[in-house]
C-alpha cells in the first residue's frame, strides 16, 4: 500500500504548521494513516518522531515502512516516553526540529496514562499538551499528527468531544475501497473539507 508523491506533498502542505487529530475506526485504517504520515515525511525529507504508545508502529514496521530507503528509515524515530509519577510526560521526548513531523499514536492510551494517577485532571493535561504542540507547530512549521480510535462504548462517547476538540482540526479517516477519505469534522484544511487519496497496492 502506498500513495503517489503528488498526494504526499499535497497532504504535507495542508497539515504543516498545524496539530491535527485523526479519528480512525479500526487498525487497518490506522495502518494506512501510519503509512501516509511516514511517507509524507520521507517525501519532504524531514525527520519524523513517533510517540508509539501501544507499539503499533513498531509491531507493524515492515508494512508501514516498506520500500523506504536506509536514510529515510534513519529519519524515523519511534519512542515511548518516560512517564513520571503523577502522569507527567518527560518533555525531552518532544523534538524541536523545524519542519519535522511528530506523530502521537494514540490519544486514548495517552489519556489513560495521564489518568493512572489522577483521572480528574487527565483531560486538562491532554489538552495542555496538545495546545503546547499546536503552538510549536505554528512557530516552527512542525507537523503534529495524532490518532484516536473511535469506540462505541459510552465512556468513549463522553470523551469524543474532548479528543475531537483538541488541536487545530479534527479529521475522520475512512477507507472506501481503493481510496482513503479524510474529512474535516472541525476546521477547514482542504477545499470542501475533504481530501481523497488513491491507495496503490
């Protein structure tokens, strides 16, 4: 599975300097997004730092990074952050590289990490973190991309407003046959609020 260079450049240009939350329905769609994120960074020849909370990228690295050059692989860093008591994420993780990518997979797991010590403040901590990354994106032309799995359980329904309200825009991702459809639920990143990408086998 891959995307054309023109599509990768178009995607990167549209999200650069923003913090965007992508709501995904399943692992297969998340695999497509992971491929899109890493391939876009590779096409732009910039670094990509992945906060791999559930080792999703690590366990699927063969399919996600298939066809990448050795140099492109060196520009990808998978990291699980150090979490201090109280749910504090050690800030050294977050890169300050101009025009690079930062990917957070996923916000559900990060929320649970924050809530392990104090569930009452987990939402505020997550909001502050993403707002800080959004500021970094605007000032350093970073690309901040976060994923969150949509779930039907009532507890997620209550949190959906929190997740969808984070960052500069929220996007629903769906695979529709040989296409990946990205639709803005909040914010207007693309004309018509939708970007349709063709998936190559």
